[in-house]
C-alpha cells in the first residue's frame, strides 16, 4: 500500500469513528455534580469541504434537544493527519442540522469561516486516535463581540469518544466551561 493510500485509509477510519450520534448518559448519572447529560451529533457533510472529508458537529443538553448549540465543522486533512476547525457564519441557520442531517446537503465553504489556530494534530494507533492542540497554538474566535478561547482535544475509538474541549479565559487561562474535571465520555446512541 502506498503512503498516500495508507494516509487516506487512516483518515477514512477517523472519519468513520467520529461520525454519528453520541451521549454521555452513564457519566452524567455517575458524576452529576461535574457532568451534564449531553447529546452530541457529528454528521458527515456529504460534499466535504475543500475536497476533504468534513463533519458538522453540534451538541445539546439532553433535556433540551430542541436547543442545540456549539456548531462547528471538522475538516480532516489526511497528510499530515490533522483536524481543521471552521465556524458557521450564521450558526442559527444550521441549528438542528445534527438531528436533521439532510439539511447539510446545502452547507458549503461560503457558509463557513476558518478558525486560524484551531488545528489539531492527530496521532493514530491500532487502539484509536488522539487529537491535541499544539502547545504553541491559540484557538480563538469572536462571539457576541468578545474574544473567546477554547482548548480543543479528543480521543476516539470504535466504541467511545472522549472530548477534552474546554473554554478558557483568553487573558488568565482560567477554565470556564467544558471538560474541567476530565473528559466528557461519549458513547454511540443506539437508534432502533
């Protein structure tokens, strides 16, 4: 197998394991003080972005599935293996697309803004993938007129997805939300 086809096969495996519908119900029940029960949708964008595999992600509190938030786009670059994050220019336009993935047929690059500095380096082993934000990177964006910063990261296998994402104060570095007490541990939702 050539290096290119091996890289493509590894990127395809990452894409397969990342896409789906997930929840952290067991974790929320076991540690309700630290973890809220979330539903996470990571849906394939069939047409991709910039010729690469792409995923639309959003999440919601399990009690309020009709109020999804934190839309983002993950674009998988196979060589070197990286995840590039993009933001929706109009998040409200795409809210709920996680539950209605057919809407993503109309999502294109013109609907998105790249997020400079929001690029994860992905390491692969037979047990799964581990993605981290390099220590020298700052993933920042504007939200409601203020600069926001997020520290991104995840681990994924065929059976589980761990999210290390957490918001931090861009000045002090103090954690504000997200995986402050350890990763969110998501498992695939079995839909019958």
